């Protein structure tokens, strides 16, 4: 299947997550394209879409929100999953991190097959406030490759059904 993975990423962590999702799905035999959400004008011919966006102060990245709103009609006709990236701890892996209403409302509007949270990434040398302040105590990479691969297998199974 052809799967489009788009992402809204401020500091590169969600872009990296999108690449990890794409690689996991490619390993399962899918033809995957990973691109920044803001670069997609016309939705290309695809069999499924995954939209990943960083979560900042409880809100999904603007590029991810805009992509879903702009392509709402087309997405409603496709298998779609919405992904949030951001907690700088293990709450996404533990399943206790709650995606904000901006993700959940859009998921409902397009009839998404599901939503998923993954841990985020913040470099120790992050620039700008509040990122540099947060980096003093929360720098690190909480994107768990095993969690991503398990989820990719769930997406693969849903597409095969």
C-alpha cells in the first residue's frame, strides 16, 4: 500500500518520529513517502495517511492542524491516523499521556482510524525560551523505536483487514 506520512515539526523531533514511522511501515512492505505537512499542496494519490504533529503546550503543531483542515474531505475517504509527539518522559509509552482536544476533534472530523501519542525529543542545546529552560531538566529522546514498531504493526494489520 502507498502510505503518506506528513509531519509538523518545530525542532526536528517530530520529523525524526515521522521518519521512524515511515521506516517501520516500509519494513512491513509498504511504499511510504514522508514529507513536511506544509509542503503538501494537492494530496497525492495514496492509500492511507498518517499525520504527525508535535505537541506544544497542549496544542498540536499548526502545520499538522492546517494539513488536516485543508484536506479534510479527501482524508475522510481514506484510512487516517493522527499522531502526537511531545511528552518528555515515558507517559506516551505507558499510555497515560492524553492528546489534546485539537488532535481529538480533528480525528473525529475526518473519521480517523485512531490516534497515538509518542514520546518527544528535546536536544540539550535547544534555543529559545521556553525550550532552553526545559532542556536543562528534560533534554533527551523519548521516541521509543519498539513502541513505534508495535504501532506500525497495528496500522499494517488494520490496513490488511
